């Protein structure tokens, strides 16, 4: 029985992501939602991000991001100045973002934008196209069961907040510290992986770079438990990130070596639901046994994927995943929508 079922909580939701015009919306396994809009064709464009947890009483939060400090009085919808009340909207420390979670302020902001063409936040930032915003926010209302209720972002109605379903609970994944291996065992397991998986390695077109670049690749052998080890084999180095092959090897003499299976949500038809065994910039924290990967969509780090897994003595369990497919916007780099979360 899964930890979430043991706690008597609702069944986890299937993560999803969708695109509506210039807006993308993501839903994680707890039904928390993230909708954001920006112009992909602009490297200096502003960005608007809506986030909301699935709890009946959870407030929606909206944040305006700009590539430079923005002025509250410079925010416009098309040719109309948008009033952002000083007591409701809060500047971040660098002055390049404004945030509110006040229900009245969020509702007024949505109403001001829903029939507009573009949101402008000043002369130094490109506008945020508003095509797709209503569809994205309606998706939040529908998925969280808020449509027709008082807490809806777009589809407001008379239903009480208490009618909103409870949020599914995330799984609990305890720490799984790695086991220290001798250098002899590390070398033996790496050599066995290279020997027994030679055909698979060639099929992945794995061509480690020369000595100068090889040092940037992740290599190593880590004990997962008394019976298994993780072999990380540096494979290829690109302009700003490298990839490695991962194998789970039995620590018994001449035991099997298999490509690592790393589960991820199935988001599109044809997805395998398996991220492994090729990971970009993999890293294993020995204190917690958390295996991480960060894959940047481009060098600006304004799109990409981050994921983490933990070993449960049989296989890897997904612990966290964030994903942003469109590149651009002004949100902090690497601050991508969450698709999966757990209690770690």
C-alpha cells in the first residue's frame, strides 16, 4: 500500500500540461496548478504567473515579472492603465516583480485582463500576450473543482468554497542514504557495466569527449543498499551540459547490470513513462540517496526539466519534477512549473 493510501488521503492526480495560445498550464499530482503567459519571441519580455493549491481554502497567487525594476503605475492593459492597490500588491526585493494573493485583488486583475490583447509593464519589457489566458485559468477552475464557485478564477458562481474537493496527498519518500563502497568494488562494478552493456552503450551513441572535457562529465559508482549499486557513466559533453548513462548493478559476483528505470509522468501520447537511463547533469546526494537531473532547454536556463528520484530497495521512485516547455519570460531561471511532488 502506498504511503498516500496509508494516510487515508485521496488518490494522487495524474500530472498534466497544456498550451493555450501564449499561455501554458501545468497540474501536479496534488492538483496544484500553475498557469503562466509570456511572449516566446521576446528575450526581454514580461511574464505573468498564476499559482494555486487544490485545498478548498487555498488562495490563488498572481505574480508579474519584468526583466528590470517595474513601476506600479506603468502597468497597462492595452491602452488602459491598470490600478494595482499599494496595500494588496507587494514588490520583491529587486523590484522586478509584483505579487498578490488577496482574493479581491486577484479577481480584479483577472477581470481587467480577460478581454484584453496584451499586458504592458513598462517600456523596458515586452508585453505579455493575453490570448489563451482565460482558457488556462478556466482549466485551473475545472481541474480543481472550483468552476461555478466563489473561489473560481474565471468561472465564478454561488457555490461555497467547502464544495471544492480535498487535495490528494503526496507520497512520503524517506531518505535512503547511500552505502560506502571500496575503490576495488567501484572499479569492479564499472568494468562489469562497460563489459556486459557494451552493445547498449554503443546503441546510445555514447562517445565520451577527450581528456580536457571528460572531467566535466558525471562518473562514479554508488552503493544503493547491501545488494545494489548505481553506476553513472559519462557519455557526452555539449556546450553547457553533459549526459551520462545510468545502470543498476547487482553487488553480488557476476550479478546482472540493467539500464536504470526512472519513472516520470506520461504527458503525451507515446510517452514511455521512463526518463532513464540517459540523464543530463546527474547528481546523487549520498546523505539522502536523492538522484537529481537538470536539463536546460537552452543556455539561458529559461526552460527545461528538473527531476529527482529515491531508491526504495527495489526501484527508483519519482520524488519531484518540474517542467517548462516554452522558453522565455522573466521568472527566475529554473523556477519552472511543478508536475510532481512528494514529502521528502
